[in-house]
C-alpha cells in the first residue's frame, strides 16, 4: 500500500505538513517519491537528456568567510587566479571534447580588475566558440558588475540563497545577509540572466521547517536552475567537527523540487557522492537532469580550491557516462 503522504503528493497536495513528512521518507516510500519525481522530469523533459557542465575554478580569492567553507580558513593555502590565456586554452580543450556548457566558478571577489578579467574571458570564449553556454558562479556583486558580465556574453548565473531563514543565514555567513543575497538574485533576473539558486542541507542548526521554506523560496525566485548541496564538513571550516549532511534528506529535497518546479535544471552534485555510496547516481534517480564534470580546473590547482573538502570527489567522464546510462538517461 502506498504511504499516505505519497498519495497526497500525487494529488498535488504540497502542504507544509506533507513536504516535511516527505523529506523524511526512507526505504520503499522514498523509492515511490523518486518515481513521482522521475515522472515529473520525463513530462517536462521528454527527451531524457542530461546537461553536462564542465567546471573551471577560475580563482580561490574570496572576500567572505562562510562558516561552512574552508576557503580562507586553511593555513598556508595558496591563492591563485587563472589568467586569460590559460582560461582560453582550457575552454578550447573542453570544446574539442564536445562540451557546450562551461561553468566558471570562483570565490567572491568584487575588485574591478577581477570583474574585468572575467568579462574579457567570457567575451573571448563566446566570440571564439559557437553554441557555447557560459554560466558564472562568483557570488554577490553589484548591479553594474553583473551588467558588465552580462554584456560580455555570460548566459547564466548561479547564486545560492543557502537558506531561506535570515537569522540562520547570518549565522552561517556572518559578513552577509539574506536580504542582500536576494537583492542580487533580483539584479540577475532583471539583467536577463538565466538564474540558478539553491540551499545547503545538513548545516548545524538547520531545521526541517527551514528546508520546507527553502522549497517555497525556490518557487518565488523565477529560476531556471535549482540546486541542493549536502553539507560536507570541510577541513579547517568552523563546522569541521560536525556531522555530514544527510544524503537521503538531500535527495528527497531534490525530488520534491522536481515535483514542485518540473522545468528546473537540477544538478546531481559531486558532494552527493562524498555523502554516500552511489550518491550522484541516486541524484539522477531522484529527478536531477544535470551533471557537472570537474575537467576544467588544471590538476595542479584543484587542491587549492577545496570547497567542501580537501578530499573531495571530482567526477570524471567515465563516471558520468556510467551513472547516466544506469539511470536510463542520455547525454
Ligand atoms: S562559500 Fe563561497 S563565498 Fe563563502 S567563503 Fe567559500 S568561496 Fe567564499
């Protein structure tokens, strides 16, 4: 017999109570939840294709000191910044490998020189390679800076809201505020970016109610891309000694996000694999339709971008092909 909450969700009854109950499902009812999410995905994306993004970690220079992150907190960590020539060579290499979506990621650096560098790189890449989508993820910036990046040709921007709870946001990102973050998301939308955002699940002090509210917030932001990261206690971060986020809770959140907002591009992140065996494959089974491949950052530099862990899982092409085939999807 179907669990009551599954029957309710199937009828479109996404009440707070049902969402909270669904987040905690395990075993067979969880499998049924994933089945509903896959059904929503195949109605919204009948082709069954998965978007592949190559990530280039452009720089680890960051002005924030988020408590869950170890960037800026590891002693003797080297700061780096890829230059324009190197970035273009990496893009050319990825393009030859048939990548058509590049994600340029970095810490939050609002210096004029940095924004100019990235703008020039984006313009170079867009001019040189046809049919390439460029996604940026560089944190909270000013309206004029986003406009400069947009005018350079950037197509999309990912700016996570992290949590929908303002007090909790202040706790995990002491030098920032949720209000400012949401204002930046508004800037991006106004400038015509396709915008992505999302939360982190499993941060110390987060409640199920916070997570339900995160799901609601996603619906108010008019996003193209929605994501959820599982919290991984990175070495050197304030939360290093805290437990890893719950993989199943994160997967259930992804499934509910798919059901509530079927058209979203939802990534199955590499952190899921770190949180549990087959995590990334299970992300596809929970309704994700995007995978990121960490083949854009030069190998010698990867260790200087330790977001979430020095020992992070960076999926390669073989792994991606295997999980996509196993999920009966295509690239
Ligand atoms: S999470 Fe992002 S913004 Fe925060 S410290 Fe790490 S790199 Fe910087």
